[in-house]
C-alpha cells in the first residue's frame, strides 16, 4: 500500500468517524439538556426556533471557509484525517502547521516532497499530541473558572451578565481590530459590516420593525460581502 | 426562584459531569488514528523526531492551550467552553453562532437563559460544520469548483463583515466602554506588529484578545462599582 492508500483506508475512516461521532454526540446531548432546561425556565419554543434558524444561517458561511481549508489538508494527510481534524479541536491554521512540523521532523517538506508512510505517521502524531492540550485544559478548568467567576461577581446575576457582556465587547473589539488594522479589503468589509449594522439598528428602533431586527446581522454581512467583492 | 435553583443545582452540575466525561473521551478518541496506523499498518512514530515535532508545536501553540480557554470563558460560559474546545473553530464559528442565537431569541449573554440559548446555537453550528465537511469530503474538490469565483471571493470577507456587525451590535449598549476598547485593541495590534511582544512564545496575536477581554471586564466592573457608590450616597 502506498501512503495515500493507508491515509484513506477503511480502518482510518473508522477511527476518524468514531472521533467525529463523539463531537456530534456531545452537541446532541448538550442541546437536548439545554432545550429541556430552557423550557422549564420559561424560554418559549418560538425563541428556540429562532435561535436554531439564526445559528444555522450564520454557520453556513464559515463552514464553507473551513471546507476550503479542509481540501488543502486532504491532499496532504488524506480524507479521514482532514475531515476529523477540522471537526475535532481543529482550526485550519493549526492543523496544516502541525502537519508540517510532523513531516519535517523526518525531513519531508509538506507540499514539496512526496509523503512517505513515516512522514504521514509523524504528521498524524503531531496533530494529535499538539492539539489535546486545548481539550485537557478547557475540560478541567471549566468548572474552576466558573467558580472564580461566581466569586468575582459575588453570585449577583446582574454582575455576572455584566462580566459576560464586557468580555464580549472586549472579544469583538479584538477580532474587529485585527481586520481593521490591516487597512485592506478585509478592513473595508469589517467597517462596512459595522456601519450597515448601525444603520439597521437605528432604523429598526426608530420605525419599530421587530421583524427586521432578526435579520439585521445577516443583511449587514451579506451587503458588506457583496459590496467589498464588487469593488 | 424555583427556576434559578433548577439551573444552578440540577442543570449545571449535570452539564459539568457530561462535559468532563466527554472531554476525557475526546482525548482518548484523538489517539485512535495514530493507534490505527500503529496496530493495523505497523507504522510507529520515530520517538526522537516526534519529540522535536511536539516541541515545535508546543512552542508555537502551547500557550494558546491555556490562554484561549481563559480568554473565551466569559464569552462562552462553562457549557460553551466544553463544546467549543472539543469541536474547535472558536472565533470563526462557535462565538458568532452563540451570539447570533442569543440575538435571535432576544436573550442577553451571561444570563441563565442566554447560556441555554448559546448552547443551542453552538450545537447547531457543530452539526452544520460537520455536515458541510462530510458533504465536502464525499464530493471532494469538485464541490469547490461548483462555487462561482465571485462568491468564493466574497466569502473571504464574511468573517471581517460579521465581526464588524457584531462589534456594533454588542458595543452599542455601552458606547463609551466600546470606543475605549476599540482604541485599546488597535493600540495592542500596533504593539504586537511592532514586535513589542516578540519575546512571548508562539504567535503573539493572542495578547490582543486576552488583554481586550480582561481590560473590558475590569473597566466595566469599575464602572459598576462607581455607580453602586453613587446610589448609596
């Protein structure tokens, strides 16, 4: 068997499918519990419906961007690994760099030299050992960080909400600024997205357009994308 | 009040238990592909080379293992943290989808109901992400050639546009803090680009998000305290 036949073999598919399956199981279990808890806490079915619809629409665009990243990984480490790595702990940036570290440790340069079975093995091991740190830390720190946050807020739900609100403003300031600072078309798209959003928020407030509010972000993104791509 | 005790005393402990169990299983199943290579195909890694590769990965990404969960914790919440770090793609998928679900359902982030909705939004994004990838792997490269080039180009601008729109959506409630944070974030970017943080291991871009989250929390807490004092007087 050559390297790619091994990388795309049935045992590899089964191993990777088990891992992807676990991610799906987690999402389903968490969603089920959250849904039942939400109903008990007085969240309306209609709110859930809107949440699912809105998250679905938002997911499609980034998913396609991740897909194009997966296709480049697919050529280097085969279908199953590319598919699994971008479903489990993965990010496009990390995976290709980690794969490169692995292969170059045995003198094979990704995308230049032909992948030997050993280089494939090294890539797989490096991607695995290099990424589990995220899950280990996040899994074991989550409940501790929760306790710290509760202590910080004194258990006051208003303060807790203020902390989250502030963290979100901080996070989106950072993410927005990282595009803004580039002063290229990305910067233009992000400013345009923000400006259109501000106009829509103003309009839906002023003219009491409740229905428009749900679509604000989608309209802002799509318009900003199209305009940026056209200029 | 009954609802509150349900969330804190029943829902959250259960989610912590499940989250920890699945996180542990996640580490185990990550090792299935390398184990298959070893046990089925007899392909073992060269240990010395693996050490070199692992140390490269550790210096490039190791600090992110700790910094990212801390930075995003107040954004994702405890349940979101379990889910986001097992599935990955955090800033480009999980955070936007959780936020969008909350906006659509009209629940605020950081509240108990908001946390429930964020979990639903993230779960949806996980399923769709995997569905699109699975479709892509079976249709292969041909699927991307089906997308017109103009659409492909505009997709590059999706995330910047989304971040800009969400920045305004969430920032508009506290304009002074938001303006301050944007100025601070831009300054941090300039500092990173000028190499001020080059002494840190790995790509030092994480400094921007970490500092922005905690400075923003700090500023908001101070404001809260100040307004509480005013009320007391």
